């Protein structure tokens, strides 16, 4: 007898009227302080300042419409979407081709003009906006799909394609993107590659180092690196493409991508479960891996205060009663009957053993979306609290949630909210501490402790968000000095003038 | 009515007495010519020559037993196992620790002594033996498993662990290695990483860039690069580990590895099918992807002349009648009933539509091994023909087999055998042309045509074997000049004296 269980296909309250928020900019009110003021210890590099003759070169190359130089028009490109940093660039360039990118970078390199590459500007560590007055090269107009090979499953496209658009186009050919993340409606695939985005289904479809087959990037001096292989196997020399995956635009500007796309699953099942303790979460994860095997595509944790964000601020409805912890378990597979069998068996055991006390499960598209909205809207909803101190940590799975509890002890009532959610399957937690507004005092009580704690557990101080502007001085908590020195050596040979995304990634 | 079909669990003739050859050295008779003579255009670099005081340093460091300097004892380390190249090193070192490797390399770098890193010496492009008198650093004694985490599935081990040994040890904990290849009984995981080995199940478990979580390597100057993360997500700076994956020991000597291991499948099913045409092979592959979905773990092609090698030279028995083409289709999954269902449905459709004319399928371990032996023994059996010109190409899947036919036209009766087999699922064919003995004339009729043809189809001139000694001058067929220049720049900063595996990978 499964008390409280609603059975396959029944979902309580993802009713009509449930709002699915779009991933939009600027929920946080007002503009953040200029980065140069808030982080006044960071000094502008010895770069040239934009002059009229520079603008003339860009306008000659791109035409007037693709050069934005009016300060008010530039503002949206100067601020990150979580409103944590703000640059003051007066030049946004919108190339359409690799050749244009090449000419822009060659010119900037010659004239020592610093450049900030920008995709969908959905980054969370201040990597995609200028720190000072860097010229913004925005890939928004490089948004062509170049080919989709139905037999091999290989997509080739330009860097500015929006992730969700790619996924929609692939769906027409029974394929899917091997990555998915909350920002999919805005983020560019070029930015995904440049930040080595992980996301919601890494557990099933692997990371980008595994699925990106090739790419094209432009080096700081304008040289085009054609590494756009579409082959699954190619052992001809050093595997250079990986230098551009996750280096956040500091080694080159990614212009094209070839990526291996898995078949679109014939069946998706999603369950949303309520649990009393984090130990129950871990037991349920072990059970899911055992029973769901190769079709387990996501195992996401949401704690009570994280769910409260989306039910409170955004008016979404939870399909089950209140619990300290929730998990979203998803399967994607090729046979609906087999997959449903597996999911049912998993749920039966979880309920029988008592690790799960309540839950709902569905294979209906609209209900699946409603459940996913609970998870995917957290980042956005959080901004309604005020300012958010965001940490994205890899930790040993057993110690995964302990850091949330630790911070509740350390900061307590001085924060609006201290919550944790994330990818249990990847050992990746998003720790968020929201306050009414930015506070140096709170910052000092969080950092560097959060990094020291993570380092002691041999975790990563940035699991998937990257380093960007806000974390270079913490890289050493996850990387050794020889490794950092080698990074600097590589930067030096690939961008000797340091024009590409300066002040980011590498510690000074 | 499925004519000729033997049904699940029935296999005809993998009878007792079938021999499963071990992957052993030296089937080819005699020793090959010295590399310095056969490839006399390659000149020895300006490196120091081994002196007594060098040997004294090594003996002081490692003890007498771990320094091999007697020429006859060194011979096995100087020759590759397919007997295609031979160096004349009089110094083989067998470190046990990373610290020892570091001291060896620091010394060699200081004294300009060239070094050839060596694992199991199962490479196929002459990458793992010296070209001249390079000092051989063999990882055979660095063979400790450091940890296996049953919850996360992460294995950490030293570079000299044999692949099959790792797999056996993981099996005790219901895990498996994410790669498998014919040489598994001899090859070292460090060599697998250094050559970015692909193998038989890449289709299901992905490539090493995706599954290697971290590694430790020693740079040419002896500096230890600790990149031994065990985390699935870690976006803290450039992703340096990928420089060591597939660079064949030219940028550093890999000493430790952390790798993500999937759960051992609860069910494995293997079918061995006979087909009339290559078009039938492609149709069957498409069908397998559709019906077997996420559990399809291998789809291997064997042409008639390839099967003839193992039935003829090695006395193995084929379980089905003769066909122009055979495919081996394997599933690995978490539910025996579901998996068998899927395999049966796939086979029923394949037989009904007539793409497959005969076949056998099994889920019994001994029979699975017997079928796999047919595929895995080809490389070894081929050596019985005499000398083998081996090509390992990635090609668009539709043109995959055309190159075999092309060479039969070009070379015909002057070869003992021209055959093709390989990984259809990865677009990777092994083209082999065997002759009684090495022949410059035949070589000229094969190369550079084989590379030009591959390049025209935008394929890879080395899909998984690497570049090693024998292919640097062909890298440009798959890589552009800017890419090769960047490789050279990276080599220069990581190994300024060029002591690590010289004459390999990079074109001069």
C-alpha cells in the first residue's frame, strides 16, 4: 500500500493558470554600481581608448546598423542579467561572419583595444560584460544553422544560435541538443561552449568536452583556427579544441560549432518527490541509478527554501505537499513501455522503503514542463529577494548539502534566504545567499570561507558557472600553482597583448 | 518466417576447442630493420648520448633492478609489437613513483637526453618505441589502483595499470572501464589516455575527453602537473588535462588518472549477423540505433577477408555461414528482460526486411567472448600474413567501405590481402593491406593517396591510432597550418628542449 502516492500520470496542481516565466533580463531593480567603483582594486589595463577613427573602421566594416555606440543603447550590453557587474563600453559590434570577427580582432590587436566577447549574456560570474570600456563583440547575428546530418546526428552551426532554438530545430529531425539549462531561451551555443556549460542532463548526455566534435575560433590576432571537424574520432595531433571549451573567451572567440546530438528520446518520464532528510535524497539517488540505469537523465535537488522562491515570488504551484527536500527525477529513453516499467519499479521501492513520502509522476508534456519550471525558475525568482551571492560548487556527494546548513549557522537572519539546489547526479550544488542589497559585510562573512571549505573537501569553487570576472582570485583554491602558470603561458602565446576578455579567468 | 535464424541464446559453433588467442608480442617473424636505416631521411636530433655518469644517476635513483642497460634485455622495449619500427636505446628506466619520473625528466632535460615514454607498447604507429637511442621510461611498475569510489564510480589509478586488470577489479564493485580495445590485456591506461584510445564501445560510453575526470602528468622539466580532479564538473580555468589526452607523450608523461566508470551492465546481448552488401550494413546500423537506442554499445563491421584471417590463421570458428559482410551488434543495459525484448525486435525487423540473411544471438558469457574473439583477433592474425600496412581512418559513414574497394583496384594481386573492419558507429574503418614483407613500392602506391582520398572526404588520417612516428608528415591532411603552428607553440612552451618523444606527432 503506497500511502500518499498518486500513481503514474496523475499530477495534482500544475493547473491552467500556472505561470511559466520566461528567462528575461532585469528582474533586479535598478542598475548595479559600476564595476570600476565597486571593485576599485582592479585597475584598467594599458589598453587604448576608443577613438573616432576606430569607430570609423568598424562602421566601414560592418555598416552603421551593426555598430552600437550610443551610451544608452550600449547599456543593456554593459550589465549582466543578474545585475551584479556593470561596464561602460561605448562600442558594441555585431559581426555576421567569421571573417568580420577576424578583421575586428586583428584591428583591435594592432591598436591594443581590449575586447569583451559576448553571447546571450546569461553568465553568472560577470564574464560576458566589460569590466571597464572594452569593446563588446556580440555574436547575436551569427545565428545560422549550417547543417544537421540526420544519419550521424551532427549539428554544425554558428556561435550565436540560441540553445533552445537549436533544440527546437533538431526536434524536427528527431534529435536533441546534448545539453540543457535554465537559460536556454537566451544563451548562445558559443557561450555554452566557451563556459563549458554543464546543465540539467550532464548525467545522461555527458559534458561538452565529450560531445563537441569540432569548433572554429578566432584568435586574438585575427587568425582563424578551423578545428571544425565533424568526426567522432580524430587523433591527429594535440586536441586543441578543448583550449576553447571553458576558457571563457580569453583564448579566442568561438565562431562555429560541430556537436554530436543524441536521438530525441521517444519517452520522457518525470517524477517530483518529497523527502524528509538529505540522507533520504542520497538513498533515493542510489536507488535511481540502480533501477533507472541508462535512462536516468536528471536527478535534481530543490530544498524547501528554493521551492518557496518559485511558489512565493513567481506564483508557481507545487504538485505535492510541503517537505524539507524535493527531488526531480527524469528518465529519457527509447521505449515508452520499458521506461515506464523502470520508473514505476523505482518509485514502488522508494515508497515501500519510506525514503520517499510523497510524490507525483507524469509522462505528459505539459505536466513535465510544469515540474521542470519549478526547478528552472529558481535562479530568476531569487533575484526578487534583492541581491544574490551565488556559489556554484562541486563537492563530494555525501557533503553536498552540509554547506547550506553551515551558512545558515554563520549568517542566519542577516540574509533574506540561504538555500541550496542543484545537480545531485554531478555533485554540483548551487548555494545561494540572498540579501536585500549588496553588502560588503555579508560578502566578507561568506568569502573566502566558502572557497576554503570547498578546497578542503577537494571540491571545485566553480563547478559550471566558470571564473569570469568575479572569481579569478579564487582559482588557486581548485588549481595548483604549476597549473595556473601553464594557463598563463598558454594565454601569453595565444593572446600576447592580452586583449581578449581581460581581467577574467586568470589571476593577476 | 525467419529463415536461417537461430533465435536467442543459440549459437552454432563457438565450440570447445575454439582458441582465444592472447594479445601477445612478436607473431611477425624476425626483427624489423632499424628505424634509422629504413627511414634514413629522419635525422637524429641534437641530443646528448648516454654516458656512464647518466646511468650512474639513474641507478642511484632507481636501483640496479629498475635500470635496464644490457642491449639484449633492451631489445623487447625497442621494437613495437607489430614489428614495424625499431630503435636502439640502451637504457630502459622503470620508475615506481611520480617523484621518480619527475627526477628522471628533470635530469634528462638538464642534460639534453631525449626520452621515449612507454606504456604497454601496443601502439600501432611507432609512437611507443625510440626512433634512435632515446631513453625509455616504461610505466610498467606504476600499476597501483589508488581508489575506487563505489558511489560516484570514480577510479583513481597509476598510469601503468593494465586496462583489463582495471576492468576486472572494477567488476568486483559492479563497475566497468568506459573503454575497451583489442589490446586490453597488455595496454596501459596511461598509454590509452596519451593516445586518446577509442576502441569498441565509444558509441555507448563516449570518448576519453568526456570520461577522464583528471590526471597527473610530469612535464619535460620534471614539474608535476596535478590535475587529478575527481569531480564531474570543474570550470576553474583552462581545461589543461586535455592537452595530455592524445598528445602521445610529447607534452608530458601521464602518471595518474581519475576516470568516471559506468555501472557494469546487468545484461549484455551480442548478435553476429551475415549481410550481402555494405548498403545492408548501413541499413542495419540505422535500424539498430532506432530499436536499440541507449543500450546499443557496439556496432562493428568485419568484411569476409577480415573474418578469413581469424578463421584461417588462428583457427577460430564462425558461428554462421559465409557472407561478404558481418556485423557484431552488442547491447549493454540495466534490465535483462527489456534488453532482450529490444534485441529481439531489432533482429525480427532486420530479418523480415531482408537486410540480414543469417545470424546468431547470445547472452551467454562464453559465447559472447567467442564472438568478440572473431573481431578482436583480427589485428593479431593479420601479422601472420607478413608485413601489414595499417590505416585507421575516419570517413563519412556512407563512404566508409569504398576505400577498401578502391585499394583492391589499385593494388590487387600484389598484396596478400586487402581488408577492412572497424567501428561503423563511429565512422572509423581499419584498412589493412598485407604483403609478404615490407615493400617501398607498395608503400608508394598506397601513400600519399590514402591520405589525399581521406582528406578530400574531410575525414581523419588517424581516427584513433594517433600519429606517432609514422604519420607526422600526414597531419596536414587533417589539420590546418594555423592549428599545426599552435601545436608547435604549445610544444615549445611545455618542452622547450624537445626531449619528450621527439620525431613523433608534430611535423618537422
